[in-house]
C-alpha cells in the first residue's frame, strides 16, 4: 500500500522541517512548500491525501487558499495558525476546512488529527451502518441503538445526529449544522442548536454531563467522535 501523501503549506521553515521529519519518521510521504501558489500547484498535480495549511502565508491569505481548494477538491484540510480569534476558526471551517490547530501545537495532537482526517478520506459515507463504540446508527432503517437498546429520537434529533455522524472527526460549525438540519433561514439560531444538542446527549451519551460522542468545540461548533 502506498504511504499517504501529506502536503504542508507553511511559510515558517522550522515548522516545515519539523513536520517533514515527524511525518516521514511515521511513514508518510511529505511535500512542504512556503507559499499559497506553490501549495495550490502541488495540490492540483499530486492529489495529496491531506493538506496541512497555515493561514498566514506571504503571497496569499490562507482563507483564499482554502476557498480555492474547496472549489475543486474534497481533500481534508487541516488548518495551522497562530491566530487565536474564534471567528477566524469559524471562517476557515465555514470555507471547508476540516479541522483547526492553533500554534504552538503538540506533534502527537497533530498526528491524531491527521489520522482522523485520513480515516475520513477513506470512509465510505454511503455505508448503511455507522458504529462508534457501543453506538450503532442504521441509516437504512433510521434506527439508533446503544448497547443493542433502541433509542427513540425525534426527526430533528435524528437529522442532527446524522449530520454529525456522517462527518465524524470533522469540526462542524454552528452555522453549518443549522443550515444543514434546519435550513438557511436558521443560520443564526445558535441557542436552538444548543437545546437540541443537549436533548440528543441526554439520549445517546453514557454521561451527558461529560459527553463522549458529541464533543463541544467552544465558540465554534461540535465534533462527533470517530473512535
């Protein structure tokens, strides 16, 4: 099996070198470039499995690179940035990025996020059954069960769970979830989303106070655990 090819787009040379060394040690193929234009060219020519993208590039804004990529590829995009503002995280995710890490970051955390992104690439989202730990979601029969015990969900709760579970491991923004489940006119109804997430957690989580399946990304949205 060919090792996954990871494209790193980051203008900081020490970050590029560190990622090249860390990823190659673990068997990945790595291409690292310093500019957005180089990154777009490599992405088009080499079809990487995952793209690691810095937002602060010398020639193009990272948001523009993300927007350009999303216009023609579904390759997972993992954002790296020294920017801490939540709205910038939300903007990147709304443009189609799959995940976000703030610099400085731990290599182990990045590797874990990378593994999730790779699983997401390989996953067949048309699969009829989604299973995570003891939670089982049968998409054909619209049946949800935990430890073989059926869980009754309202139609909206079910639609919300499916939106989360079919994008497991990916950070989904409030706006994306509201638009996907309720429609474009509800994009600002964040409190409504919080209420339904709370209801869903009470039904599917072993301990709703410490969620295992539906993880909160503060100020951004939610992530459904993939393992």
